[in-house]
């Protein structure tokens, strides 16, 4: 190497030094000055700045993770846990383990088995995929051990344990004891390994340091017009085969995007190719026609893709289209409609529907000029894990009109993104839908379909904060088997106490249609008890569902001998009834 | 230290556990973990669609939980009314198919939790049950079909039904949970005079055969009865104990074992003998190590002489010396057979024992036209339509034809069976019923090229080493090891009286075919007097005699 690596002389680990370099490169001179003072101030303030002390407060001194297919790994892990009983040890399956906790562990012990052609047990597959992906966290202060089970008559004997061991080391983990590979008769080797671990694990309580969060200076403001560029980490279908809806979960790396549970995120999307082609077909224009958008010269197709609103329709657009095309028939028809009918058209039609029903002569430039600028779409944020990620729950809009496919712009654009794609984002705060100030306040969350999204954020936030208040989720959708959005997470939350109650209503399973409002009616007494304890109610979902739930609340109070209308308006006045309906 | 399963059984209050609560939990398609052990005693296995397991986990959905339900059919015979109820369940509640099993039982797959009660209630409505179809109790009692063929078989069926009844658990849990029967007045479960509160250490299998047919594989059972005939009368049975197929890959402590013949008893003593064989296993079986809990290990651990002495000490009178017998085959005979009474019986090959919806529809034509026929499930998971008057044969043939069950298959295919395995069985390590037909295609070609297209070499495949399709007595046994890979065992004798031997390990399709081709060619060229493949490979030392 010609020049010595400055990192070699830095008192920071390589990765941190690298991050500091990156940050410094992006700062203007006055920001650099400010930052140097800020960091010096932190160092002198007498408060202990967050050091490389793991946030061990909520994690055990040692965590034992097992990945099991036939139960052998689980049994060994349980034996170890039994041996260490009474000490600060946590036992968890790889399927239930949160990778985000890994860098915070002090000591982590894995018992894993290998199956088939070197495969991990079924329920551990996602864990290993993530661990082996580039999203895996760095593990500077984590000590680990691996016991690997396998069958030497297979070619890839104990492959999973070996790969795990190597990956943990690669991520910076420090081995506690050497990995042991066990064959079919594993009992003795496992027992020796347990003995050794018992001797080598440090189960003393961590020093009583609570990492404090230094007040950070305001980051450059992220706004609608100055959005943050996020990177798509994953787009995952979350409705099962045979579902009548197509709902997916998006995870986006959004470094520095500050939000609170209940807030929405605005997404700047492009119009899907199909939508653009349908507008071109309906207007008879060529996509390669050159047009000006503001100061910029571009093609019509590109302008329609990323500059103009095509799937939402407004009164002003119709008026401008009438003016440009001198379409008297359209004017007469639309003007003759009742207000409510007009609203229905504006809500349900795309621009292509208008141009197809009322064709008219329009130039490429005139089309660009008459259409409204593209509007971002808002989605309730479905995560609160921090870690600079934002998760969304999106239902793909797709239907037919007059035998032609119609798709929603943003949902289809998002759903078709690949990992690594860039997304422009900003936060749209929704202060009326934030969690109660007091973490001890019980909350009742009523959500249907993707309306469950903010409640995933709520439960994550209250769990992370160790909020003592009870959480009750009432979820509704169509079919239990395919549409129980985030089912595994809710089951886990219920098991772990992050949910005190979980009720579900699936409208298409039984002979009778059962919705969330029916749960409210059935659970009236319990609901009243929660309200007596000061519970807040949150409702999220379609407008009609919101109304039905409110009516059910009124009826529930009436049924218990109270004055439903009065109680509900009082709840609203006290800001204990929160709605996010769309 | 006893196992989890022992703890769950002990604490189950006569197999009740929390099954009733599990059934109404709306948050999961599964039942509680402990209840999955108990549900087996009610004939119910919790499974999930393994093809969807990973996909659903990514979708943040629980596994596609579903249930396999098995109905007991002692001796494999049922009425038309019962048959129609079974097929109705396939259409309305399960995945549309009806699976005939290697133990002459009906099996349904893909049943959702909400379908369990309606299913069992339908079975109950035709006086059948699923109780003890699985679990650590005596399972469905098998017997050589068919009772109508001769009065010997009729007598055998009578003994079978009585024995099955005698060993059925007495618990009221089944009625209480599934049939909305009355709850226990006190929290005192019923007494189980034969099993006791913890039932048996492991499953228990019984079959009854009349030579020369060993279709029930009597030596693969914990307890077997071999009918002895003198002067056209069934004078009694040789008693066999200690057979069992299950093993675990790579664990020499587990192995398949053939039963030993230990004596002779009269027909009226069968229940008495069986009850006390069960009693010895109940009292001495291994409850600490579950994979060593079958009766075959109890016998090997303590010795056969000890076992016989212990049994005889409990019997009214000791077993008499065994009589001589001779088996000819352990596969099915196909086609028409006329019974002693002039009625006709027709056995057809059912691929993997699985009948599909359109086949069930076609078979319903027989039920409509000839409601008095009987329906018989063979031990090789095939189907016989029995009790057909001579003038009804054409109708039966036409409907079997419509069901696609009259097509000619090679003797090789007709002698092959596979267990279920993927995607529903939780134990499966490799495909079985979804793959065996393809492998048989290839093997048919190999046998044909070797000049023996007529070979009826017995081929059996299981997706795991537990042995539901009794692969260890096949002439060529395939035991799943990993997706696409099998252990190959050679050397059964075509009569179910010889264990085969592991010949090649962990082989994929190409390796299987390349490995077997020269052996089959050599056998075809060198065999003596129609010597069977499995006998020949042992005589010539291609595999060693099983220990």
C-alpha cells in the first residue's frame, strides 16, 4: 500500500471510523465546525456518552438460540438453559429471534442442526438468510458459541453450524468456545460442550449503565419537496395463496427519517407503464413527443411517468380538459350530475377513463399542461423499531373497468420494486393518532385490512419502551388462512405479553359475515372495563369501517346501561378516541 | 426421567387435555402443542403443507396447519353406507381425495381445524370411529380380506372385530370432545382396564393372516395371529410377537425386526392372549427412551424366553406349541374371485392407495346400483368390491373402468406401495407417493430391458425410516433420507418373512438406476427356477443375510 491507512491510527473501530469519514465528507465547512464542537461538548458534559456499552438493559447476559427440525437442538438448548437456571439467560428459537437484537447481545449461544442438502431447519431459514445478507449487523462486542448437529452420512455434514460460525466471526463476533460438530449420537459431545460453556460464560450482571440518548441537533429537514432517498430492503407478499387481496410489506432503509408511531410516510412514486400507456392510447398521442415541464425538456412518456398525476382526477383537470378539447358533451354531462355523483366520478375514475369516454383533440404539451402535478401517496407507518428503517403495509389496487385492467399507481409501483431500488420519502406527522403520553395507559386498537399497519408500529414501540399499559388488538379481514396480516408477529406478541388481548373477525370464513364491529359488540363488557381504566381507542381502516365501529361503540355503551352518544363524544373531547380512516 | 409424551399422557385426564379449548381458538389453525400428542389417540395428526412452509413464513403467516384424520376399519371392510360417508368427507371436508392406508384404514388430508368435528361426526353417523387410529394404543387391527370369500375368512373377521373392540380405549373423551357428549361429572377420568392411565409406551400394531396370504405382513407387527386350518376349520392361531418396522437413520439402537412365533392359541383365546401381551408391554416397555419403546425392543432387551415366560405366567393356560404353516406371498391378488357362497369379489390396484374426486364419483355408481356390496381396503392399500352377484359384475367393471381402475398395470407396479410423506407428513425427509410412480416407470424399463417385464418384484418406498409402507420386508426398499435421496435396501423374500439389508446409502435417481441395472440384469440371467429377485440377491451374497 502506498499510503498508510489512516484508520489504522484511529482510536475508533474500522467501521465507525469509516462512517465518520463518510459523514465528514458530506458536511459543509460550517457544519464540520459545529460538529466538532458538539462532539467535544458531549465529551465534556460530564454525562457518560453512549460508549461501546451494549444496550444490555433489556437483554439477558446470555441468549441461547436454537434452530431445530426434529427437536434435538431444542432439547440441548433447554438442557443448557436448565443448567444455567436462575441466572440471567434467555432461551429463544431462531424463528422467534430478532436479528436487530444481535449486536446488543453480550453473549449468544447457538444450537443448530443441518438438514437435507446442508439446509437449516425450516423455521430458521429467514434468520439465516438475513444473517448472511448484507443487512446483517456488525457484532463488535458480541461473544458467541455454536454447537452444530448433523449426520455425517450426508455430504454437507453440519454445514449450517459451520456457515454460522464463520459468518459470526466475519461480522466481528468473538468466539467464546470452539464450535463443536456433533454426529447422530450427539449426547456426549453436547454434554461436554455444555460443561465447557457453563465454565466459560460470564453471567455476572452488566454494570448498571443505562445508555443515554444525547439530544441530537436538528438534522437537515426532510420535507415533501426535499424528500429523503431511501433504499428498498425487501418487498414481501403477506397475503397467502388464494387470497382475494394482494397485500405486501415493504421495508425501506431510511437513515435519518424521524417519525413517531401513528405517523404516515409520503412516497413519491412513478406511474406504472400500464397507466402511462393507457393515457397515451386514450389520447392518441405518441410517447416520444417532446414536451416542456417547467424549465425541463423531456418526452411525453417520461413526463407522464414521473411528473403528472394520472390515476387521481380533479374537478380542475376536467375543466381544463373541457377547455382544451372544447368537449361540450363532457361539460354538459359532468355539469348535469348531482354533487354526489360527481364525487363518485372524481373518486373512481382515472384520467384514461375520462379521455376514453370523452375523446378529444389534445396536443402533447397541452396534455402535460392540463394534468395536475404528480402527488405523493401517504401510508401509515408499520414499524417503530428505529434502526433507521420504515415499514409499510400496502394493498395492491387492481381492478377492471369495461374489460380493461386498471391499476393503482403507487401501490403497483411500490409492489414491483426490487431490493436496492431508491424511494423518495418524507414523514407526514399525524399527531391525532399518536400513542398516549402515559405508557401505562391501556390502548385498544381496532384495525381492518391494511388498517392494522400503525398498530404494528404501536406494539413495537410499546414493547421496545417496556410500556406497562395493556394493548388490545382487534383485527378484521376476509379469510383467516390467507389474510391474517402479520399473524406470526401477533401470535408472538400475545405469547410474550406485548398484546394483552387479540380478537379477530374474518368476514368470508363462516356463513355469516363477521367484522371488527361485531367483536366490539360481543366484547362490550370487556371494552367498558378497559375504558374505565382510561383506555384510548384507535380505529384505522376504511371510512365505512370507522363509522361502523363507532356505531358499535355507541351501542356497546348503551347496552351496558350508559349513554352511548354522550360517552363517545366525551371520549373524543378527551382525545381518547383516535381515528385514521381513508 | 420419562419423556414429554409420557408426562402429557399421564396428565391428560383420559386423553382430554385441552383439546376442546384448542378447537375454538380463533387465532391459530393449530391446536396446542401438548394437544397434538393427545389428538393422535383420537385419530388426528396435526400437519402443515410443507410445500408452503417457507413461503408462508416469509408472508408472516403461520404454517398452513391442517390435519390428517384416520378412521379405523377393523379388517378393512365396510358397508356401502359407510363407504359413501367416507367419500362425502373427501368431497366436503378434506382435500378431495380419499387415502386407503397400508393398515386398511381410511385417511383424509388437508382438513382444517373447523372441519374436525363435522368430519368425526360424519364418521360416527355410520357407526365408525377414529379413536385409537393413532397414538400409543392398539391401532387398527388388520386382517386378510375378505370375509365373503370363504367361511374361514368370515371367522377371521369375527375374531378381528372382537379383538378390535376388546382393545379399544374406554375413555369417554372421544364422545365428549367430538360428539358433544356429556362431560365428566367429576374430574375423574374413566378407568382403562387394559391400558392404565398412561396407555402404552408406544404404538401397538396387530394383524391376523390366513396362509398362504401374508398380505397383512404379520411379521412386521407387534402382535400377530397366523390362522391354522385343519379340515377346512380355523382351529386356532400361531401367535407372533415383536415385529416392527420403525428405525432412525444412523442410530444402531433402532432397527426393523421381524416377529417371532411363540406358540399357538384357540380362536376363543385371542382376546385373552392379546390383552396380556399388551399388558406385558404396558408394564415393561421402555417409557424413558421413546425411540426404544416399541415391544420389539422390550423383547430384545429382556430376551424372548423371558417374554414368553412372563406372558405365560399371566395367561389362563400357557400357549401351546406352534403349528406349522406356509406363506406364499405378501402382495394382493387382483381381479375377480368367486366366494364359497357364489358371490364375486374384485380387487383393483389403486396407485398409492389414493382415490381422487373423479374416481370417487365413478365408484358411487356401484354404490347406487348395488347397495349390498361390501367395500374392502386391502393391506397393500388397494380396493376390493366384494359381495357382487354374478349379474352385477358388468356394472362393477364399467364403473371401475370409469374410475380408471381397470387399466392394466405391470406386475411390478401392482406390487409396489408408498407411504404419503410430502407435503403433509411431518416426518417425511423425501418424497414417497408423489415420486414412486415415476421411479417405477424407470424400473419397469430396466426390468423390461433385462428380459423380465413380467417381474412382480416387491418395491416399497417410504419418505422416512419409520416404515409405514413396510419397506424393510420389500425385495427393493427405498427409504427417504433427504430430498431426492434414498437408502436402498435389497433382499426381501416376496412373502414378508425376510428382512432386507441396506445395500446403498443416500442415492439419487440416477445412482439408484445405474446401481440396480447390472444387478437386475445379472439376476435375470442367472436366477434358478423363477427364483425371486430378493431371494437371489441374498443367495449370491450381493447383500448379506440380515442379522
